[in-house]
C-alpha cells in the first residue's frame, strides 16, 4: 500500500500536532509512572492498538519486566516478568543496536514463529507488534512495545511516530527525574552536597536540558554542559555574562516579568523565550525556574524544532483558512450522518445561506428532491473512494436553485467536497439547445411560409384576372336583364349565369384571402359578443347531432379584426369539424386571453411576443395524420374528396393579413384543435361598417372612370350611363390627369387600383384632389395591393368596391359617397358662415337651449359638423353613431327630438324611429337622408325629412315643432 503526497503531507502535519499535544501534557507531569501511563494511552489510541507497554531490561532481553502498561480493556496483560526465550535471543542484537522492530503477523514472521514465543503471544493476545528500544549509557535499558490483537501492516509514519513518542517519553522521564533531583538538592543543598555530588554530577552532565543556578544579580553561577552543546557558549562565558544580555529583545518583557515573580517568592515559574546562539541565530527555550533562598534553580529545554513545527503548522493552517474563506467555490465537510460539519463563506454568495445556517443540517435539506436519489448514490460512492465529478441542484434562499459541480474525497469520518457554481454554464447550455431547437423550427416554418407565400402570389394573380373576367360577365348580364321585355326563359338563363358569377366571386374571394390580398375593414371588436351573435348560425350549420359548446371568458380583451371575415373563418372551422366527426360528436369553441412570450415567438417565425386573444375550435373527430399537418393550409388541398379545399387556406391568409397566428394540434382518433391568436387592441370598440340598402338610384353628376381593361371599362361606363350619370373615361393615370386638367366638371373619380403607366392610382387620387379639392374618390380592384393598404388593411379614409360587384352595389355606393360628400361640404360652408364675428348679431330665433335633440349619424365628419351647427343655433345636442347607441338615450329627461340618418350600421334609422314611437310617443322624429323621401323606405305619410345636403334654413325649418 502507498499514500499520495497529499495524504503523506496531511499525515505528517497530523503527527506533528499529536507530538506537540503529547509534549504539552507531559510537561505537566512529574511522576514517571504517570508519564508512561499517559504516553502509552495516547499512543495506543492514536495507532488503534490493543496494548502499549514499557519493559525494564535488567540483565537480559529474555526475561523483561513489564512495569507500566495500557490496555484497551479487551486485551489480557499484567505487570511482572515474562520469558521470551529464543525469540528474544534472536532480536537482542537488533534492539541493542537501537533499531525499531515491526512485526505485522507473529504467526508468519520467521523472527517470531517459535513455539515458546507463539505460546506467550497467544496467551497475551498479541498478533502484531512494534518494539522500540531505548538505550541508556550504551546498553538496552527499556523497551517500548505496541501490541495489536490482529495482524496489520505497520506504516512508516506509524513506526516513526512510535519512535518519536518513545524518545520524548524517555527525555521527559529524564527531565522529570532531573527536576525532581534538582528540587531535592536545592532543599538541602548545603547539608547533602557531598553525598549527592556524584549522582547529581552525572545527571548534570548527561541531561540534554540546560540546567543552571542563577543568583539574584542575574548571573548563572553554575551551568551544565548542555549550554555549550545547545547554544555554543562555554561555562565561563555563561558565568560572566548577565543572562538578560542573551535574550531576544522581543522576549525581554515576559522574562523580566518572570524574574520579578521569582524575586517575589513565587514557588515555580514556567515561561518561554529565545536565547542567542554564539554563532548567531536564536534558540527557543522552555524554562522551569524554582526560587530557593537567594538562588533560582533553572531547567530549560531547547524547543526550537517544536516552535518551527508549530510555526509551519500555523502557517499551513493560516493558508488553508485564507483559502477556505476566500475561495469562490463552495467547500464543505460532511459527516457520516450526511450533515454539514463545516461550510465556507462562499455558501452565502452562491446559495444565499450563511454558513452557520447550514452547519449541523442535512445536505438533503438543501438538495432539490429531484436530485436527492442521485446525490445519495454519489455520497455512498465517495465514502469508499474519491469521486471525480458529480452535479446536482441546491436550493437558494430566494426560492430558486443553483447548479453545483462537485469533486469529493473521504478523510477519516468526514467527506470533504468542493462545489463549483455552474448555473450560468447550465443555462447557457439550455439556451443553446433552445436556440438550436428554435432555429430548426424557424427553418421549417420559413420553408413552409415561403411555400405558402409563393402559392399566395400565384393565386392572387389568378384571382385578379378572374375578377376582371367576372366583372365583364356580371356587368353585361345585369345590362341584359334591364333590356328584357317579358321573356321568362331568358330571365331564367340570366339568373343562372348570375348565380354562377356569384359562386366564382366567392371562390375568387377565398383565393384573395389566402394570398392576403382581400380588402379588410378591421374594427376593434368584442370577440365574445361576436361569437354569441353567431352561436345560432353555428348550431344550424353543424346540426342537432353535434353538441356545440361556447366557453367564453368574462374578461376577454378586444382585437382589431374584420368581424365579417372572422365569422366566415369560425363557420368554416365549425363545418370542417362537423365533417370530421361524421355528424356525431362535440364541438367546443373557447375564447380566452393569452400572452405569447419570446420563447414561443422564437419557435414561430410569424409571431411577435405580446398580448393576444385566443379563439380555439376543438372537435372530437377523426383527427389529422401527422404527415398531412403541413399541407392542410395549402389551397385546393382537401381530405374530404369534395369541396374547393380553400376553407383553411382562406383562414390562414386572413389571419396572417390581420397580424394573427393559426396553429393546429391533432391526434388521429382523438380530434383536432385549431387555435387562432389575434393581437390585443387597447382601443375602444368601434362601430360596424355601414350596410347600404334601399332603392337603386342614379344621378346627374359626372364620373371619371379609369380602367385599363377595355372590356371592363366599357361595361362599367354602360352601367353608369344607364343610371343617368355623365361619364368620362381614361385607360391610365396619365390620361386621367389630362382629363381632370382640361377643366371638365367631375364629381367622382372611379379608378382601378392596379394601373399601368407611371402614375399609380394613389398618386392619381392625390393629384386629382389637389386640382379638385371636393372630389370624391372610389377605388375598385379584384386584387388589392399595398398601394391602398397598410399592414394588410385599407388605409383610413380609403373607399374600395371589390370586383366583381353588382350594379345595385355600384349605384348605392356612388350615391352614398356623393350625398355624403356634398353634405359634409355644405356643413363646412355653413359652419364658416355661422362662426361668431365680433360684431355679428345673434341668429334670428337662436336662443340657448331652444331644443333638446338626439342626433344619430354614422358619418363622423357629418356628425361633428351637424352637432356644431345645432350648438351654434342654440340647441342642446346628444350625438351618437349607431342606432344601438341611441336606444338607451331615448329616455333622457327633457329629450324632444330624434334627428336620425336612415342608412345606419345594423339597425336602420327607420327601425330606430319605430322603437322610439312605441317607447316615447311624445318624441318628435326627423329623418336625414341623401335619397328623395319617396325612395327612403319610410311608410309614414306624416314623416318629416331633412334631405342631404341641406341649408341652415332647411335645418331650422325641420327642427320647428309641428303646429298643435
């Protein structure tokens, strides 16, 4: 067996500490028996032996006498003579030569394997032993023995320790004997000097300690030879030199204190100081001084080596303490119970726990439960051998955890371990893995997105051309229908062809939705309210055998989205779910708030971190195979064998165009869940767009049509002329600007979005409004572009009529825009006329609080202008944009008159008036409309009208109370 340098160093330091402790305790003893008993006990316990004894060797080694022995209580033995026979004869020369003898097994060692010796060893229970000889005056005087009841290998450091102990014990015995004799001599020095001179002289001469007799003047009257052997000074030099002159300056204060104590009659003094050597340097001496009369009898032992060992040990301990306290790694000692026996200050830095908070507690109070089993296994392993590396997680005071990488080794009953803080490395590794995984997902998502983008461009282009074709067909069919006299067969054929055009228009709209080129009218929408409104439609679409559940959170955020398009998406998903369940199962629609973090966004390239409203549509159907999940959003892909295969592609494109996100989770045989994420909007809920209805009317205004497709242009011009409008035409932006610049009166510009040439449609509209500030602009397109869109949505204030459109839609939209345009213009003019002037007299009949009026107008500009005019006329006004907002205000105290537009979002002004007549019969009603009263749809012959645009006089007249 061998030990490492580190272990040897530790054993050496430990042995030095033991010897120092032994010497300190022996210095306190004077009796030889006590010295032998204490040293035998300490050495036996240190070496783990069963007996330690000291034999006196009188005549021969064969018959030693056991004088003093220590036993662990289990081994037999008593004082007396022992006969060792041939065994002692064989070892006598070795021991007489002063060589220590180590026998690991008496039964196998040829030096001890004799019958007589083995019988003695067996009787004494000795299986292995150490013999340490002590020579006195050139012969073997005593024998130190260490017995073990079991065979064992004696290590060199153990043998050396036993030798050191025996030497120190013998030296201590001599010193004790010398001190005893010295005290005896000093008690009766004058009367017994003659008879004790010889014995004293022998002790005086052979003692390794420095002996001397000091007078009260500070001079040594007598000194033994050890002075010269130890310090180099002769007896004469010591006698003629005052002893204070040889003491180290730093030690003079303590020496003076001892000298004063001796002069004051203190019976015995013990102190240490340094004496100068004749050749230079200093030696540490440990003094025992006994004052007697006018003399001080002194004995000093050279402890320079011990002091050096103490200093070295202190330095090493100081270095270890500095390392222990300054180490950035966590250093601990763990006892056999798994509790912390020592913890360095790094614990507070790494774990937030103070060392004293961890001492005495089990390490499993701090290890995460998930790592406890592996930690127990590692701890069991390290008690047997050094552990190269192990990682686990420790609880931090703040509630989190820290990763530690440990190396550990056992020493005695303790396990010493060093833990390096590797949390940042662990997090970096996890981040790297996450980034790699995110990169893989991003690459896959990018490929899928590029694929769908390419398909979107293709389908968008096809839809554009298709819409132009549909517009030509639809327009001509409508013109043909106007020329029919009374031909039922022809009317049936035209109706059939028109229905085909409608189906084609829906197909084109789905293609545009996938291509993210459909025109959207996004509104800040309460999705919970939208779903409740469509619940009945969903139930009818899925059928009675499908259980439809709506789980709507109460505090759902609002979203900016086109509500009509979102209804179509939810309806398509519900119909797909119905087909997947084969008409039998459960459909669940859930609405909740969701916060998507940066980790989620890193895995989905089309998502930005933030707040979203989540709409989930789940079914209990057949599910979607994993190999088809990447294809279901492609146009024309279907697993049903029927249909267009555009439902999911339309949903995908619409949500991407709306800034949203769509995912699907599916398990074959267990159903599917489609999750829609729409960005949260912090704005107030907005009104639904105006749904135009009513009669198809024309006018006498002039319209400039700009269309590059000749056939489409011809069809549109014919439709507008058929409505009575004057029509100018142009094929591109440049020619259109030339027409406008000619000075011809133009009331409305009707232009295609996609235009050839240098002047784009938006630039044409901008320059046209510079030349004609009151000009109304209406765009049309079968394929919207970024020119009139912002983030996939129409820019504010842009009016668009999507191709293909019907003659009725064209007529109503143009009539509405022209009427609103003239109305707002007139209101601006009247406001300017009514603006207060310094010297302007009050308007005739205008007095504060004339009437209390509720104004309902969907056009924001017209609502603001009319409210201001009414206020200038002295009326009190409540203004809202929809009939739904007006309903709760009908019961306002003091309300006299309802002034409402007819064409409103959702509930019309006519329906609002009917409700007002039932609930508030006394309330007056005035209808504001851009149509002639006969075409307004109001059936009451007593109804009062204010036709847009109106003058201030007409407004005042309409507000006058009817005659009673």
